[in-house]
C-alpha cells in the first residue's frame, strides 16, 4: 500500500498547473496511513459551491469555472510521456479556491484505493465516495475488469459541465443509486435543463462527451477549444489596456477578501 501511495505522490508532486491542486507534502497521525496535504479550498467542492452560491452565479462565472476545469484536465491528459487519467472526476473532486479558481484534486487515488480495498475500482469508489456513480462512464459499470481511461474522464467531464450548467448534481431527481446505475447501464443520460441560458450553446457538446462509444468522445483539448470559443462568443471583450483572461489567471466571482496565508487541508 505504501509503495503505491508513494508512486501516486511522486506523480502528483511533479504536476504543476494552476488548475491542478498543489501537492504540499504528507503527514502522519490522522489515520492508519499517511495523509496527503494540499492548500485549503475556501469555497469547498464544486458541488458545495454551486449549491450555496447558485443565486449569484453568472454566465461568466460558469464559463470561467469550466475553463479552469477543462484546462486542468487537458494538462493531465497531455502530461509529457505519461498521460494522467483522473479516474474519479466528480463534483467532489473539483475544489474551489478563495478567488473562485477551480482545481482538480484526488486524481489517480480512487483507482489505487479500489485495488487496495476490493480489487474493484467501481466498488471502492461507490463505497468510499457515495454518489460518485452520478459522474461515472457506463463502461466502468459493466465490468470489474474495465479500468478508467482518459475517455471515461471525458464522460465524467460532460457530467461536470451539466452540473455547472444547471447548479445541480447529475441525475438529481433520482435518489436511489441502484436505480441510477440501471439507467446508466441502459444507455440513458441526464435530462437537458430548461432554465439555463447556456443550454443551447453547451448541450450538444455535453451529449458528445456522453457518447456510448468511448472512441467517439472528444478529447480534453477539443473541449478546451470549445469552451474558449464560447467564452469569446458570449462574454464582452476585456477593458482596453487589459489582457484577455486566460486559464492561468484567477476568475473571481466577487471581490476577494484580504490576502492571507492559506490554510491547509488534510486529505486522509
């Protein structure tokens, strides 16, 4: 277990991107194994942030969040010589910093925990992270032998896009997970939200991410090009004398508070 955990930490510590959660180190004394340390995300998970702040979230905020998330995923999938598959991309594994920057976290750890606990990535993920199946690609629900890939990450990205579009978790109308699994295995997808002004722009691309044929899904790089095209199309140009926003800049939804030393979050 420690060998695999060290390997995952070795991968994490080499990653360097503003939309991938920083690895700060490890600590002992918080459980049976070591704990991984990352910066504190003041606005919590994507799911929590959207639920608490939905009434003030603007179209610009939604597109900025998606740009951050897709930028981070593109970086992972295009990491030189060794693309990184997240394997458990959900609204709980995207963390929102104090300035509303979205960072991807916990990549690679779910598959490791799955092998350690049960030999099944899916069983461990659903047991340890209730509700994760809402973002899970259907091919991962059909067999214990199917491992997460960059293409299953893209299916999950489509569900993340739906969540940012609607403010609710995928399949929010279904409470029982056994019913939800049956729906996904039958090839069904979440309903199209009717109240978002971004639906006409994003929904066709979300459906491409949900293709039942993994090979037919777009890449993370294509998703990033698409989101940036939509941002240019819908958002007003930057003020004269200022550079256009980029994925490396923070996108605050409101004026941030005073700068302060970040707290730490212990991930056990």
